[in-house]
C-alpha cells in the first residue's frame, strides 16, 4: 500500500481573478511565493519522494516548500480546457450553453479541443500504476482538476454536483493506493501531522 499525498499548487495571478488556466504555464503570484517561503515543512515530509506536474506553478510550489528536486510527470498536469483556456466561469457557462455541451454531463463534460474529467482520471490512474511498489508514501504537487479526478476515482463521485465534503485546497489530501484501487484516507491534512506517514518514513522503528 502506498500513501499518496496530493497537494494543489499555490495561487497564481489567474487564480486570483478566477481565470481558468489549465495548461497555460502561469507562475505563482508574488504573494504566494512569499507565503510558501515562510512555511516550515517537517523533515519527514521533505525526505519523501516528491512528484510534480511539469507546469511552473507546481514546480515552484514544491521548491519553495523545501523540496528542490522533484520528479516531473505529464500525467499530473492540469486538465486541458481547450478553447475555454483563459476564460472565467461565467464565460465558460455561457459557452457550454451556446455549444450544447450540457453541464450535467459531469465526468464527461469535454471542452472543445480539451479533455474531460474522466480523461484526467484515466491518466492519473496511469501515474498511480507507475509508482514503485516499495514507496510507502509520496507527495505529488498537482492541480485542482487532478485532485478532483482523484476524489472521483476514490469515492465514486460523478461530478454531477459539488463534492459532499469541504476541501481546503491549501492543504494536502491523503489517498491510499493498493492493488489497482484508490481510497480516500483523509482530506485536509496538516504538515505538522507526521503520524500520517508510514512508520519507516516517520522516524519510527
């Protein structure tokens, strides 16, 4: 069993104005970078294997938290919003209606030229299947769309409505991956809670 901690990148300027950035390679806002520099992550977390989306906002988040070497993976990249890239939610909703895409499709809503949440979920599974079996815990810095896909995969959530529990997107979320199955272990984890780590990664014997 591997514990997988998924962490969303810190906010960018586009996040601040609620603009969908998808594959656009937007760096962190200066205020986000300053806040990350003030955080102190306990060493057992830093000692883990860290993965990252190749987009700069994720790489910067990992590095500013103290993990200077991360393994990039295209499977962890944000959902491709296609022609909706750069739009705000109200603009996207207008386009969905005009194009007849039916927002109630949930997992299968596919922007023109983009990908659906189900497609994101499938490539997340590809990444999970590639994790070395001897790794008891890993951290992946990724995107909201990928974490939503993980929640869907782990709980059966069809994305037809809001996720039934409160998700704090500033915190890591713990999943367990075993025998091709993903389970949600805990939402909204705190870095100070190193008891979440397997004993061998937590300084235990």
